C-alpha cells in the first residue's frame, strides 16, 4: 500500500517538529521545511529509520524559493497528500501606537503571505491528483483580539479567513481543509515573540499547565486519520486552565 506523504512547514521547532515525530509513528513520509538546515538534518536522521524524509530549507517569505523548492521535490517521493501550514510566529507584543513596523511586516509576510505562497505551490498538485488534506495552524488569536496582540491577531484572523476560503474553493475537488486554533502552547513561540528574552518567555507559561506541542501533534494525527467523509473543519484547543486569550486560571 502506498504510504501518505505530509509536507510540514515550521518543522524545526515546537508544534511542527512534534507533528513530524508523531506522523512518522503513523508511517507517513515527510517533507520537512524550515530555515534552520541543521535542525532539519537532525530530525531527518532521527526519523529516517521509520519513514522517508526529505528536507526543504527556505524562508516562506521568499516566493521564488518556495516554488522552486516545492517544485523540486524528487518525483520518486510521490504526491503531497497532506499539507500542514504551521510556520509562523508572533514578533513583539506592543500597543498599536508604538508597534514596530518591522515586526508587523514579519508577521504579515510570514503568517499570511508565506502560508499563501506554500499553499499556492501545493494546491495545484492536489487538484491534479484529485485529493489532499490541508491543515492550517491558526490560533485563538485568530478568533479573539487581546491587548497588544493587534497585528499578530490580525495575521491569525487572516489565517482563519483563508482557511474558510480554501474550504469553499477546494470543496469541488474533494480536498479536505481544516484549521486548528491552539491557545497557549509552550514552544519557542514566546522566545521569538520576546526576541530571545527567555525569562519573559518562560513567565508566559508559569503557574498553570500549558499545552505541549505533542498535544497539538496528537490532535493533528487524529484529524488526518479520520475516514474520508469526516473533515474536522475548525477546532479550538485550550489548556484546561485557559478560557480565553486573557482568562487563565493560575495555581495558588
Ligand atoms: P516555534 O517558534 O517553536 O516554531 C515556529 C516554526 O516556524 C519554526 O519551525 C520556524 O522555523 C518556522 N518559521 C518561522 N518563521 C519562518 C519563516 N520566515 N520561514 C520559514 N519557517 C519559519 O512556535 P510554535 O511551534 O508555537 O508555532 C507554530 C505555529 O503555531 C505558528 O503558526 C504559531 O503562530 C501557532 N500557534 C502557536 C501557539 C503557541 O502558544 N505556541 C498558539 C497558537 C498558535 P525556522 O526558524 O527554522 O525557519
Ligand atoms: C499563540 C497564542 O495567546 O499568544 O497564538 O496568541 S497567543
């Protein structure tokens, strides 16, 4: 039987990396993407004993490189059955009036435009093969707006809209599309948001049990192993301690 192949963006860390490890357990071949080739190599050598692994090193902002890389996937690697649009980050946490324009550019360019470029490179292949499954990693920030979240929230609201747009446009081709919107997951996310301030990053997850990237990977595995007629279209996942972006029950 032909094994499925998944392309995962942002596979060098956090949710993407855990998803690669989880999908390998399901015998799914992997195309792992990110900017840090050393991490891609490391993951490839860890997983290659169970599944086929190909790595693609590109910045999702680099339109030409995105298309070149995805079009250059070796033919013997087979079709892309599953696309996990996961690459993304928050940059900064500032009020709109003092926000850093470079941070705004990064969030819009990576979380929105980068996701679109990768999707544009993959979707025609899925249409040709008349099958495919796209999972867009949104966020609770795509459902709510919290203080100082402004542009990050806007970028994730865009992912929510793109997810719905893909659903309606790709419905006729039998392609499944769904989004997973996590709340607080302890990854490198806050280290990136706070530009390497580890103490500030750690404080985000103090006093409660946050989600782990493995929790989200487990849910992604559940989503992609449903029968063909079942599509998980839109899923919010919180740690039990969280009720909204701003309501988190801390331990006494
Ligand atoms: P991490 O910082 O741990 O991982 C982010 C991943 O995205 C890395 O693999 C990174 O790879 C990749 N990435 C970032 N920028 C680029 C770029 N310009 N080009 C290519 N790849 C890029 O964070 P998470 O695992 O937490 O984040 C994954 C997704 O989950 C993001 O979309 C995030 O918004 C979302 N999310 C996270 C939540 C959380 O609380 N952690 C909650 C809700 C959603 P590299 O640096 O090697 O390029
Ligand atoms: C990441 C979760 O609450 O920092 O999307 O926006 S949050």
